[in-house]
């Protein structure tokens, strides 16, 4: 099972728009401070957008891996693997956070970033396996 951010394409579009605006600013030779701001926006937008575009959680029978622009982390399933769940429900929204820890390693999968339905599916899978 692979989980990706719910708004991954929105992050990509926003990053591309920032790059386009910065390119325009540099091409038309606006004031120096506007060009500096354009370069700063690019330096911020590339890692920000890239992080969310490339972020993914891959769960298999051996563990879960979190991959992003900045590297990857893995937690292997074992006897010391602990799962906990935080659920918040209001009239307007629902939020689900799955906490996974194994020894000193900790990982959170949150519906703040991932699609709520996919996090619920992962929780159901873990419940069927008796892990949660």
C-alpha cells in the first residue's frame, strides 16, 4: 500500500507558479529587491513543494517506509512495534493520526496531509492483522 499527500498536485502547481513568477521578475529586470525576493521565493518553494510532491509512505509485510525529497526512513515490524491512534471528530471535519513507533524510531501518518480515506484503510488493515 502506498499513501501520497492528498494535495500533492496542488503543491506542484503552486511551486510551478512561484517559479514562473520568479522567472518573469528576473526576465523583466524589476527593482533589485524584487529580484532578490524572487530568488528567495525559488529557494524556499523548491524544497517545500518538492517535499510534498515526492512524499510517500509505503507499507509492506515487513514494515513501513517514509520517502521524501530529503531521504527515507523505515520502521520494520517487530515485537517492539507499537501503534496508537488519535481520532478527532467535529461536525465539520474528521482527523486521524496513526502513530507508529519501534524503539527510538517514531512515525506519524496524519490525515492533515494524507487522504483521510487512505489513512482509515491503513488503520482497518492494521486492525484486521491484530496490530492495532
